[in-house]
């Protein structure tokens, strides 16, 4: 995942699979280096 020109490792919050370029919301940062994300369309 790229944010402001920096690459971040990310994992999905849940079991969904998302196609590339799907807009996501960052739910939390874990271990200061990994993002947990969820689709913007998820409940």
C-alpha cells in the first residue's frame, strides 16, 4: 500500500479480498510498521 509516496505493509481487517486500487480506510497501525485496513464500503 502506498501513502504519500511511502510504501506500507498492510493487512485486511476481516476475511474479505479486495481488488487492486480499492479505496480503503486505515483502521489502526500495528507494530509501528503495518497498517490494518478495511474497504470504504465495508460496514
